[in-house]
């Protein structure tokens, strides 16, 4: 059987380039042939995935040639198969222990297990899962963008950590675009561009964080363009994060922008209320802290902001309470929040209306009046929402204030904004700005 398998490999060697052969085929073996089935042992799931999908036709036809018939192929992952003599002059590294990811710049604290999935990030999370299932083949590149502190870096490390622990010989590089830039510049100064290229162009998974900072740097962009092409042509997975979509990155070369858009672009938005509570819970359990649900709810309600700020506030509260020996109660916690909930109860509805009018540049009569013009309906709904949640007025009373509207109309308006807050970044932004103005 070994002889026949060597023949299969000989055939394949002629059909794929040597890097591909070394990575995907050199360490395979045929461990069983019975009837119409043939079992191939491979050292990692990553290789198994590749052979089962993209490289299946190559394998199938070579096997047919050697065995004289079409066989059903199955794959068995056998990690002990790693070939100690495997040619590693191309710097392929072997991950043999779970602590290895550190070598690649991955932070083991950021995993997919402790990444909370909610409405604001479920698309990005689904894309991450697809990439893990089929690195290099599902979405390449995966481009994750969104404002600061929403979890881009966390998700990226999560993908890296998952792939690193699921596979044995994956070469992963995680770095910021600044690190890439500095490495490149240093390599030029030290006349070591070959080493630089060997490092970045021969990895299986390249994770570059905050790629927007590469913009405007001509030689680095040029180099990255070639790195990108080389990796993509080998189906090595590329994942990039940015604070905005490629088209909106000023001074980004257009050929790079178009490359970045060639795979899948997903955004992560600010977390909605439920996700904020879940993130706070996750952070407590990460740190082994026990904080009651109603306190986490209180914090989440008062902080319609990103995960980083939520986490920062949580830590600040926990530390302060411990330091000062205070009881962990709502009454105490409220004092640490920038916008204490208790104040909002006293919020005067007239103040809310006048601020809304000022913000949207409309008149009181526009908001209380009957006109249904689009430009008026949204501010009116915002007013309903704020009067309900911040002034704590009942629907009926809000209806009276807003020109004699029915309470169901108010309910509907409040609901509309709630939906918007869950899935519309623009509405989230406006709400945050309005709340800042109102200091609630
Ligand atoms: P970004 O890269 O988008 O600026 P980070 O990934 O650095 O944001 O996230 C900031 C902090 O918030 C990190 O500590 C991260 O663990 C946490 N975080 C962000 N999103 C989530 C999430 N969905 N689940 C758990 N923690 C999160
Ligand atoms: Mg980041």
C-alpha cells in the first residue's frame, strides 16, 4: 500500500506547486483500502479540510490513476503523524502544545468562547465561524470593521486561537499594521527583506489589526499588496480589521481597497442592551467576580456604549467598591455611573423637547403637530422614547404632551426607536449624542 501511495504522491507532485505539496500532501498516508473505500490519514483537521474541499479533485484523480478505479475517500486525523523530517526551511512551524499561540502574537485571553454574540456582532461571528471551518476558502480576505472597542481585535484573536488549537502545523501571524510597517522598514534598513518576505508570505493565516494605519505609507502599501496577493494565491487565510470600510479609508491605495473588498466585509456595531448585559456578565466570569444581575443591568442601561468602556467601568466600580469597603448595592453603584439613573427620573420633559428641537433644528409645533413628513416623524419618535424612558412618563401623558396623540401611537413610536437602537448604527449614534446633551 505504501508503494501505491508513493505513486499517488508522485503524480500529485507534478500537479501542484511545491509549497502546496509540502503543506497538504507530504504528510498524508493511506491507511486502509477496502472495497470501494480508501482511508487517508492526515496530521491535522486543517489539512483534512483542505483535502476534502479544494484539493479533492487532484487527490481523486491521482488515486484513480494508481488504483485503477474511482474510490470513495475518507479522512482520518492522526496528530501523531507529524513528520519530524518535514522540510521546514520555509519556516513552517509546528504547534505542538496549546501554549504555542503566544509565539504568533496571539492573546490567549481573547477566545471565541468568551466572545459574547448579539445582534451587533452576529454577522461578524458567523463569518468567523465560516473561516474557521474552511480557512482560506470561505471568505478571503475577511474584513472586519467597526468603531473602537466593539470587539474586532477580540474576534480576530478568537479565530487565531481556535485555528491554532485545532491544527498542528499552522503558521499564524497576528500583528498590527504598525508592526507590519515597522518590520518592513527594519528589514529594508537591515537588508533583510528576504527574511521579512519569508515570514509574512509563507504563513497560513495572516491577521492584521487596524489595517487603516497602513494608508498613506507608499512603500508599505506596495509591500503589503504583494504579501496579500501571494497569500491569497495560495489560499492562505487573511483577516483584516479596520475602523471603517476600505472605501472610506483615506489615502488607501485603490488596488488595496479593491482587494480588501474582494472577500467578505462585515461590521460590528455598538452592542444593544441585552448584549451589553451579557458582555458584563462574561467579563465578571472571566475575572471570577460575582456581581448581581440587577447591578449589571443598571450599568448596561446607563452605558449605551462599546464593550471596552463597559468593561472599564465595571472594573472601576469593582475596584472602588473593594477599596472603600462599600456594599455592592445599586445605591452605591449608581454613584460611579457618569449618568446616574436617579437623575433621569427628575428630567423635565420640556427640556427634552427643547433639546430635541435644537438637535434636529425643528420647531415645537413640528413635533406636536400632525404632519407626517419623514424628517419630523423620526424626531417625534425620539421624543416619545426619551419622554418614556428618561422622564418616566406614561404613554397617555406623552400622547397629551405631543399634541393629543393616542397612547398606542406612542407605544409604536417607542418600539420603533427600540428596534432602531438594536440594529441601526445611525440611530444609536443620535441617541448617544442626545443623551449626552441631556446628561442622562
Ligand atoms: P476593538 O478592537 O474593536 O477596538 P477590542 O476587541 O479590543 O475592540 O475589545 C475591547 C474590549 O471589549 C476587550 O477587552 C474585549 O474582550 C471586549 N469585548 C468586545 N466585544 C466583546 C464581546 N462581544 N464579548 C466579550 N468581550 C468583548
Ligand atoms: Mg482593536
